[in-house]
């Protein structure tokens, strides 16, 4: 079972998407692989309803990064499977993710923020040895200022990374672990130490520098 320290993913084959019993064996095995992944202890996972129109079979997980009771980032990962394949995917599986985290307001004006955010994703996949193809996505930065009855709230800046890619190796637990690291890096946490990443052929993320994040509960 692949591991990255922390706790096992929760949900297994219950909830989170297509009925396990009616799904093809390839999809059932992929869900089991996700359920067996282990993430950093700051990442809390739970099954969530999966979209029904993107593919015949889907499984979804929601996640949040919490430190000392404060939520620093959240997101969602969806595993799609179409036995017939889909041309844009160039395969029969697709991973679709959403990652959001609050940043220091001054980061909004940095012209490299979006490029760095996308690099976090690719670096995380590479670090966990997760083979992938056909990557696509967007990185958005939004700044909020509050007025009137909300004037006491401090300005906030949020990064949102929407990304999808085609798993090319069948090691779905590695893709979930990589996304978990992306959540943590987006939240401003340092990369996990090599000792927390026992995948033998996965280099560490020691060269990745996280952006500073607000250490306070995120508002929704």
C-alpha cells in the first residue's frame, strides 16, 4: 500500500460516487487504490457526491487542510472512468481536482503567482512518481475587500487551482497523494520531509517553496 505518512483515505467504496457493485473491475480497483492511499496528517478526507454527467462512473473526495483547528485550504478530487475512453482524455480514466487556499493579500499582485501555482501541481505529481498525460487547468487569484457591515474583516486573497489529467500508470494512490501535497503547499505548509514519503522511487519536494498563507480559519 502506497503511503505518504499521516492517515488513510476514508470512504472506500461507500458513498462518493457510482455504486461499487455495478462498476467495472478496473474502476473498483482504482477506487480501492484511492482508499488505500495515506496522506499527510493535516489533510482530512471525506467522500462526497460525484458528478453524474462527466463519465459513466465517478468517485469523489473532498479535503481540507487543518492545523491546530484552523482550515487553511480545501478542495475536491474526482476520479472519472469511461470504459469506451474519451478523446480529450486520451484514455479511459481522468482525475479532476479543485484546490483553494487563502494567501497573504500582497501576493495578489505577484505576476508569477499563477505560473508557480501550476508548477506546484506538476512538481507534486513528479515527486510522487505519478505518471500522467493531457494535463489542463486554470490558476485564478482573487482579492476581496469588505465594506459596510463587513468592514471589520481583513482583506483576503485566494488562489484557486482547477486541474485535470489522465493517469498513465494505474497507481491512483500516487495521484491522490500528490494532490494532497498540492493542498498543503497551497496552504503555506512546508513540503513533507523525505521520511514521510516512503515511496522508493519518488523524490522529495525539497525544492518547492510554498507561498505564505493566512494562519486563520478560512471564511466561506
